[in-house]
């Protein structure tokens, strides 16, 4: 049937155009986004476990940075600590931006109470 072949051709052409704009980096990002979406939809307990693993990984990374800094200080490599705030502009806008970005990083804690309530009483 000519109509079927035309529709298949149009569909394949648009599919190729779609994948033309998606790089390999974007494909891995989309893949992991779909996996995380599936985990969150599949089970709240599984999502909580995944979040615990990611939290542990973040804490290990922070510990590595802290221990690396302590090692450099013990080694005597402190020339960058002589004037740590040189060139800093102190104004209300910069301070507000610093608070805003810091609070935005921890904004996920607002949702923790909702998830905890769902785990304790799933019928709600």
C-alpha cells in the first residue's frame, strides 16, 4: 500500500531527525533519567534505598575533599590561605545570592516529610 509506505517513511525520517539532535552524552542522561523515574514510580522503598546510596556516595565524596584538604594543610601547603577573601565584594545582593543558592541545594529536604509519611501510612 502506498499510504503505509509513505507514513513509514515520514515516521522514520522524523525519528532520524530527532536522534540527530541527541548526542551520546544526552542519551546517557535521558537513559538514567528514565531509570530514576521508573525506580521512583515502581516503589517508594526502592527509591528511598537508591537515595540512601546516593547520599552515602555524596558523604564519601565530601569526606575525601575534607581529608585531602587536611592532608595539604598538614603538609604545609597553605600559601592560598593567607588572604582567602581578597577581591570579594561585600554587598547585600551577593550575600542574598549566596544564601539563595545554599538553600536551593537543600530544597529536597522539604519533600522528605511527604515521602516519610507515605512510607509510614501508605493508605493516605
